[in-house]
C-alpha cells in the first residue's frame, strides 16, 4: 500500500477482488472514511420535501483549502439504500457508491477532496424536473421544469448544505460547483453547465439522454459560443445505436467548443449504475483534478 496517503493493510478477502476505488475504501480505517449526513429540505421553488444526503471527506484528506461541491441527481442511487444491509459491502450493486469511490480515490491521491450532495428526486415528476423544455416520447409528454430545478439547486440546496456543514468551508465560485447525473439526470447536468456557466463550472454526465427533444441540447450548444465549463461525459458502447449517435454528435460539438476542458467519448459500458460506477473515477479526475 505504498501509494496510499494513509498506512493500512488489505484483508485477504478484499485482496482477491478486482481492484477499484470502492473496494479499496473498504480496507481503509473507519476514521479515514468520509461521513454522510441527511438533511430534509422543504423546497419552495418546486414545492415538496426533498432529502439531501451530504458526504464530507474525512478531515485528514480535506487539506487547507475550501472544498468544491458536487451536486448529484437521482440521489436515491448515489450511495447505498437501506435494503442493502443484508448484502456484504463488497457484493453490493445497483448504486454508484460514490462515497466509497471518493474515499478510495482520496486515499490514493487521485482526486481532489470534495463535498458530495445526493439530491432526492420525486419519481412522478423526475423527467419534468430534469428537462427544461416540454417534449414528447411517443404519446407521453414530459419536461418543462428544468430551469426551476436549477434554480432550486442554486438558491435552496447550496445554502442548505452550507448551513448544515457549519465549519466545513465550501469553495465559492462556479469553478467549484459541479453537476453530476446519469441518463436523463445527466442531461440536466449538461444543460446546467451550458446554460448557466456563471453558476455551474463543471458537469459529469454518464450516458446522457442526448436524444431528448430530438437533440435539443445539441442545438443549444450550436447556437451558443464557447463551452466554458469543464465537462466529462461518456456513453457505453453496449447502448442502443440511436442513443449513441445522438451522444456522438453532441460530444463532437462539445469538444470543438470546449477544447481541453471537455472529455467526452464512447467507452466500454452499459446503461446501469454498476457500469457508471466503474467509469466515474476517470470523469471525476477530469473535472476535479488530482491532489497536488
């Protein structure tokens, strides 16, 4: 374990597993792992109660600088749900396990420390809140509340997180605010950084639903100038060909407008949380950078 920032051993059971940040995190001392706190937010812009789950890295990894903030859509699949209690931690599937991914990467010095906020969604209005325009999928209409959702993140979620964390300093400015999502939640993350670069300076988009609105996000990028934020996006090669084609077109324009700030490619993978979790470290490193 010479490459780790803290000394620890790996039990034989874990040593036999495929190496990954989340399994590495299970071998770390408990006081070196981040903590997760829950906050129930009563929203006014999109009325209703919303659970925020806030991951803060262990103090020994925070360093001397204020911490950037990652706001992650579909909060119920960011960490482990309670029904995984009977499953050994190293066999858990179906969620991003982002707290463990962060712990493992921090131990190796492979990513800058950050606060991660998992934002619960209202399942009945999820697509409405993640998509800014009203659109159709067959006979089903959805979307139209995407800008109101971004308002909620900026004006209600961020202040609530700061109040809850108290003495944990959060970095200010767009460059230190990153939106994260998968599928249609990734569309929301990309739309946020592209439409409000003065607020959101980074986006991580796993399998973004670039097909929505027959490629409205592509048209948005084409109609506007340079891409200012840092963007990390990918699409799995096992996903449906039309979906990959929408992403390919979007990725090409993002790269042309954003240069080195944009990492957007097709990679090996599928459309599920286990595949997205394996792809996250590379995207986190691009957007957050590594420990100096």
